[in-house]
C-alpha cells in the first residue's frame, strides 16, 4: 500500500457506513468479496487491496484525504515535509 499499512478505525468506518446508507452486505457485494472477508479486512486480520480502497472511498463518500485517513489510516501521521 502507498504510505504503509492500512489500519482501519472500526468506529469511523461504522460512522461512514451509517452516513452512506449502505449495508455491510452491499459493501461486500460491491467489492466482490464475502461478508467474512470484509469483516477480516475491517478488523485488520487481512489487508485491503488498492482497488478495494478506491471503491470504498467512492461508496462511503470519502472525498478528502482527511476523511480517508480517519477511517483507513488510523495511527498514521501525515508527513508535512
């Protein structure tokens, strides 16, 4: 992944999911993965692929780096250099 390992913030993901109006089942369907695979990725047991992240940004309306970072790059700090 660009910028390092993706660590999902479950609470921020749940908030973004609620705002989107989509269900976990619909998200899994759109990503073409099982609900079990989505659960594993959301709980940092396996990694999201780059194309999955791009699709999630679209589905969850995460249109700024700050929104994306809050959900998917928990614990990472932006390098201001």
